[in-house]
């Protein structure tokens, strides 16, 4: 049997632990301190994905957001099933003897899937904790008994012999300093359960009588997050504190033999034949010889794999390949026959790539343009945002495939207007968020890469064909009004008043007078040193994302004679931009979010303390949505890492502890034209 659990991706502020006692910790903002951005939510990969395997039937089970994909070992998709409406898949356990897949669904309990027919899996049973706030992070099953890691609510033990009606045998809070503990992973061996507690370490529980479990011992290993067993040893990742190796020869009294440390953050570990395969989130995978378990820290890695990150691992029985998930690129199969030269063999693209985002009326709308070999998975996704304190929880509500390469989106009322690459404009009716549908389209001669909607008109940045104006009064039959060629490659467009502002690639900024929709005219232009794409207009200034040259600010008071004000270099490749109040938020490619203070446009200041280095490639950004505490959120289309929510101004609190879970939310401000 194989298991895969929740894996927390990001480093966490740990609580000092001495024999399960905690010191006070605060993640508050000092009165005069520059606010620091904090992770607030992600779809679909936070907190992680999981792999389970049926080696005999050559099957892989991939937990991905709110669904389970069943694949064969060559990554051919056999089926996909939405497993939870209100949670996220946070842990998997597969029982090969009865073909049952146990799915920990975070805040939606435990689901049991019958996968005896992999083409038609179905829900065979479920357990929902009495307290709706309980989080089920991990699951392990042995002998008809299911052990659940229940977050702050501790350990749950269930009788699952009757799959349709799981019964709770016991619920046990775990000890911790000031009563704080967070069960995030679990494994059982014999009559003992071992619980990974993110704040305190490892708890050992005697479950000889599962109805009356007896707490035996706590091992102080702060950051314990993912655990696995091999022979008489327990291996635990410690989220930046190393990988602990615990001798459980005497189960009731385990001993830490050693801790293997690196400079990266450990997220997952699997062990076979005295080799530990350790995932380090975005930093990739290491293979370490752990034959000598008392002195593992001196063992250099036998090999590393850094082509992509690693959040969960499945080991093949042939010892020559490994399966791993990543919060960047879905699922990979790696050739590990030569540990010093591990190579990728196969990729499975899960639907997550986000290249554009717009926010409206409590929903996030994201585009996936990675056409790859599965074009039916690309298009528009609708995510509902659920408010909770300083975070935002995202739930997939609906999806609409588009025929082209969706690259930009703008929401107006119940309609999404999508720039769909070589297929032009797609108009999607979202009256039913669960089943959005294309109701109208208009092919453009170029490559539609940017869109702006104002009134009854859509303005389309159409690549080397310039800009097109389309009348969308009749959504089912949009009509071309006019087009205008531009000297460069029209990438993005923004409209303010009677003027359209086009990021025109190597030709910089083009300003088009659209007073007459039938006869638009270029009224002014200014070259930029980089590749102009995203444009944001605020008052008398245009802010331009200028590729590897950062951000340029242009005074556009005189539309015929725009004047360069200044430029600010950014650490990455500036793709798009959003300006709210005194700050410009730049989607800066592989460097995530760059924040620039533009209180005085002539003297902008880069605020590196507010920057956020995400895992993917930042393509688009939407900022300015506030919670009751006036917390400012930025929503980042982070390419292969999906949609990320960032809280830029955390609320001041005396005792805030982030368990690294997926919960949270924000109160979203209604926006009829959210890109204005």
C-alpha cells in the first residue's frame, strides 16, 4: 500500500519547542514598519497535491485541487472526478486489497472512493467531523481502522470496515505549549500511530484500543510536516529544520538518531533501500544515502533534480523511476536509475496555468493558455472566493474551454470577454457560473493577446495587426467596427476616456484617439527601451510594463506629445501592471510581484520589502480588493503555479500563527470594470 499526504510548500515561522512547550510568537507589523507581503491563498496547488499508486494495475491517483485524476503509468488520463465541493485534496491513502482510495479533503472531511473500475470511480462513503471548522489533513488506513490528522483538533480514529458508514471510535486533542498543536500528517504501524504536528514535532499514540488511545510520548521536532516509515525508522520533514530520522524499534519510546539538514525547506520524503528521496518544494529533489542513520548529516546527496519543484513523491517498484508532483508543473515521471544524472521522462499538465486574471463580484476569473496536448483543459476558469480573516479561499465553480490560446480576459456584468490568440474574441455567458458557455465570437486577423471593454465596445490588441474595435451590443453576433495598424506588436490595451493606450512591444506606447470608433487615429506615441506590454492609466500618467527594462512612467496629459517621466528597473521581466493608490504592482515574470511607490510619479521608489517572489512566472496582476480590516490583496496569475492571493498589509495582531493550510478569505470589493 502507498500513501501520500498534505505537503506545506512555503517556509513557516516556527514556534520554539522544548519537550512540547511553546513560546509566544507574533507575526504582527510594527507601528512604523513597512508591511511585508504574506501568502493568502492559491488555486489549485496550495497546500499541496498527493500521489497514490496501484502498482499491480499500473495506476496513478493524483490529488489535484478539488479533484482526483486516475492515470496510467504513461500519464494517459483514464478518468477525472470532482471529489469535494468545498475543500481541497490534502492527503491520499490507497488500499490495494479492496481498491479503495481514502481522500482527506481539508475542510470537507474524509471521502472514500471505490476505484475498482478506474474509468468510473465513485464515492463509496464519507465522514464529516461534527465541527465544521475541523481540517482533515492526512489519512492512513490499516486493518479497517482509519487514522486522521485533524489539524488543531488532533487525532481522529475511525472504524471503516463498513465503507458506507464510517464510525468515529475516538477523538483526541494533542498536547502542545499553551494548548496549541496542529496535526498535519499521520502514519500507523502495528498498534501505534505517529502524528506529525507542525508546531511541536512527533506525537506517539498507543492505539491498541482505538476507542481509548493512550498518549505515549512527544518528540520535539518543530516543523514536522510529512512522515514516512521504512523498517524500524520514521523519517520526517521539518520545514527548513532538516529531515529527522527517528528510531522506533521500541515504538512507545522512539529516539531521534539524527537530523539531515540543508539550506532549503523540506516538504516531503520517501525512503527505499536506504535511500531517502527528499522534496524541497520549488528547490527540487535530493537523493541521500541514509544507511548510517546516526550520522546522516554528513552524507552528501547522491544526486539532485532541480528542473522543477517537488511537493509529493511516489516511488515505483522498478527502482528506476519516480513520480512527483510540483506546485509549478503538475505531475512528472523522473528517471532515477542514475542518481547523479536524474532526467525527466514524462509530464502531465494539470489544469492550473494562469496567464491572466480579473476580479469581479466575489469571483476570480483566470485563463489557462497552455494548449499542449489537452486543449480541452484550457480556457476560462471561474473561482469563487470565500472570506476568512486575512486570507482568501478559492473554489472552482465553472470552466469553459476556448478554441484558441486564451491570453487575456475582462469581465463586464455577466460576460467574460476573452482574447483568444489566433481565434480572436470569445464572449462567454457566465449567468450560470457552474456552466459558462461561449455565446459569441469574432475572429481577428492577428493574434488576440489583450482586451479592454468599455461600454458597447471591445478593444483588442491583435499582435502584429494592431488594434481592432468590435461592437459587442449583440453578444451573440459581435461586429467589427474598425481596426488600426500599429508599428509594433500590440500586446495589451487600456482605455481611458476617448483614448486607447497600447503596449506595442518594441514600438513602445501608442496612443489612439477613439472618439470616432469608425476612424481611430494614432494621436501620439513614445518609444520605450524594452518590450512594452501591460499598460495602466491613472490620471495624467501611463504606467508601462516594459519587459526586461522594468516599469516606465509616461506623462500623457498631452496625448499628442507624451513625455517620458522616468523608469524603474525591476528584478524580473515586467509583463503587466496594476496601480492602486500610491503603489504600482508589477507582474515581474519569474520574480513574482515588484511593488513601486508612485506617490510622486517623478520620483518612484521600489519597495523591495513589499515584493513577493512566487514559484511560477507572473503574467498578470490585479490589486486593490480589501477586507474589513482594510487589508490590501493582490491576485497574481503565476503561470504554472496557478492563481495566488497575496495579503500585502497584514492586520496587526498579538498572536497570529499560520499553520500553512489552505483556508482563509477576504471580503471582495465589487467592481463593474475591475481593470479601470
